[in-house]
C-alpha cells in the first residue's frame, strides 16, 4: 500500500476563532486533490496552515516531505520580486530543488545544473522569450506562470496551489494544467490546490474535497 505524502487528522484551522474543523484527508504519490467551497470559507487558510505559514488551532499534520523545498507553494498573492527578472525569481525555487554535491565540492557543476533547471522550467510555462524581463513588466497571467515555474523548479514532493489558474486565458490555463498534470505524473509528487471553479477542478483533480462539510462540523460543535 502506498504511504501518503501527507495525512491530515482532526485538523482545525482559523485565526482568533476556528473557520474549519474536524478535517481529515490524505494525499498519495501521484495524486492531485482539489479543495472547493464558497468564498470566505477558509480554503486559503487551510492551505497556509498545511504550508506552515500559520499555526493550526488543533489536530495533526503528518508529512515526510524534506524540510527544505519539499513543499512547493503557489500563493494567491504570488510573492514575486517585482524588480528582479523572471530568471532570478525562478532561481529562488531552483536553489531548493537542485542538490549540492558536497562530496565533490563542485559548486560550478551545481550552478550549471541549477541554470538548466531554471531555463527548462521557464520554457515549460512558455516564457523563454521573457526570461530576462523584470516581473513588473509582465501581465498578471504571465506572473502567475512564473510562480508556477518557480514551484516546479523547486522539485517539490508536494505542490500547494491557491487559485493558480486565475488571470489566465483558456489557452494558457490549458498549458499550465497540462504541465502540472505531467509533472505530478512523472515526479510522483502530490498536489493540493484551491479552485473556486468546480468544473475546472474536475478537469484537473483525481479527487475533490468540498470544505462545506468541515464548516458544518463547527456548527454541530456549537
């Protein structure tokens, strides 16, 4: 039996008060799972909690992903460095994803491998012609593609993505969907993503989790 990449048990998330409670699910290698639900329900809060960006209120998160770079996170607010180039933004992911061979001590080879990973990741999202452009000169959709390239360059074991297809037209959305599905299949990582469009979620995901049931758990407790 395949061991889950991540397992969530009786998780409660929120800030000063709980938004979602009694959350239970797991994600296996090579599996894509979508999170759906109405706006304001707590979808982003759940994702940020799993990413370790905010503390959980209660429950358990079990994961064996590597501490450095094991989770690739594509946030709703992309967190790109606006004055830096596409290359240097994607490099932030590649620094975590390309291992340094400390035995040989050959930093030059590490730098070459990193450069190859960066250029391949940028090419995969169709932005090779923009690789030296500063982020501030790109459209919103192009910036979202850079964030996707940054996550892939990280070589993550688990990808967390928050509305990662927003601001993309159909052609570019289809490109990114194809890229992500291929990456998950070939790398056998897992993916958990937030998507408000249920039909689009069905197009991408192997399984969909509707968070409404976990909001009801709070109502029942009260």
